[in-house]
């Protein structure tokens, strides 16, 4: 619902600027006032403001307020650093709000504005976002790749950014063909950490569910396989089910049949992320499979779903806020040094033990 609400706010703001005959530099309503007028959360209003900023309809100046686009008296620090484009696959759910908030905090503290675009994990929308950011004159880009494990037709745009001396930092993953810096959790270690824990709890017949179209899925699978081999399970690849991360809908009947077949004689399952793990919990509940007594379920990312779902999930913590802050600081350093090179920042995963795994 909020996904559509923020777009309604965007349209309302544009109509108000026209109806009130507001001019560039005129002060606009505060974030708090917009929340009260529309009866929505601050997160929804912020999403609307980010979109309005990206279109130069509004300008937010830290410590001063929100103004109609076209302000000429933006503080010198912000003018010097300009704006940074942030291209995320998603924004309004899962771990993405925390990442973007971390990015925004560091950029705002530096006096740098942020332009946000989402791609819905579609390379076509990624192209539109990159072209828009280029046209908007951003000083740098923080990008989460779309379908990072698949061939990407936007490589020419990244070459153009390099030729234009516009630095780019990837977050959560990077394309296999790219040598640009990135900030991410160690996904291979995450896959191994959670699988090792299942073995430590006495499980040996462990299923794995992984995304085939992004690099995180491949790396988490690699960690899963490493753990199996280290524990003497040499045929674990037959226990793996691959799915497309871009298919974010419910589990289909065809998928259910394949999953039930996979879960036969298994005591545990490692899920690509918490969102999938929660779906597996629902599937188990609907079909009389008790968790964790009959099947232990483990996720990755420690999202907001993990602690509040019907059986709190054992998972691996994703450093979402810190990751966003690190990505923002990296791009600011690159802009300041006028360099296209920076050190990668890889966060070590941390296991979070809850109730979804039983010791045998």
C-alpha cells in the first residue's frame, strides 16, 4: 500500500506547487507536516521526497529545510560535492530501507545531496536510472547490480561513467566483469557459517535453496557446498534447488511439488535469504510439517522478518546500516580524491541463533 502512497504524495506535492504558485527558492512543507497531512509513516514521506529531489522538484538543505527546486543558495559544501546517485534494486522493504538510510545519513552529514532510483531488479530499469543520473550531473554513483549473475547489456554505460571520471561503488554485489570497488557482506562466508551451524547441531541431510540470477546466491551456494564437503557430504549438489530471485511472488504449485520432493529425508534447509525462509515456514505450516521438530529452517540476512515470524529464524546478520554508511563514505572519498579506485569493504557475517533450528 505504501508503495503507491508515496507516489500519491509525489503527485500531491507537484499539484500544490502549481496551485500555490510557488517559485524556486520558496520554502516548502516539512517532513513532519507531510506525515500529518497524509497520515503516513516518515519512511513513506522520505521515499516521496527522495523521488521529488531526483526530479529537482524539491531540494532539501540540511539544517535549513525543504525548498522548491532551483535554489541558488545551496551551501558551498553541498555545491562543491554536488549530488550522488543511489541505484537500488528495491527500497521500501526487507533490508533495503536500512541500507539507503545509512547512505543518506553519511551523504547528508557531508553536505552532499542524494538522488535515489529503484530498478526492481530489472536491467532495463537500471539503464533508465543510469542514463537519468548521467543527465542529472551526479558526482558519483552507488549502485546495487540488477541480476548480477547474468550478462548485463548496460556495461557500455559503466564504461561511459569511467570515461567521464564519474566514480562508481557497487553495494551488496558487483558484476563478475567489473573491477570497480564494492561494499558487501561476505556472502560465501555467510552460506558456510549457517551450514556449519546445522552440521554442529547434528544435521547431515541438508537442503539448500539459492537464487540463480544474482551473485549473492552463487556465493552463498559456494559456502553451502564448502561446508558439506568439509563434513564429508560429497553429493550435496543433488540437495539444491535453484530459483530466480527476480520472481518475488508466492511459491507456485509446481515449486511446491519440487520442494516437497527435495525435503523428503531432509532434517534441515538453508534458505537464500530470510524472505524465502519465511515462505518455507508458511509452506510447512500449511502442510503439517513442524518446524523445527520435523524440518529445521535457516535464513540469511537477519531482516526484520527474522525475529517476528511464526518461528523466529536462525539466520546470519546482514550489516545493512553499516554497509550503507561504508558505501557512502567510499564514494565521498573517491569524489574527494578524484580517483576511480578504492578498497573493497567486506563485512564478516555474524550468526544469530533463534528457534527455527533444533539440535539432533
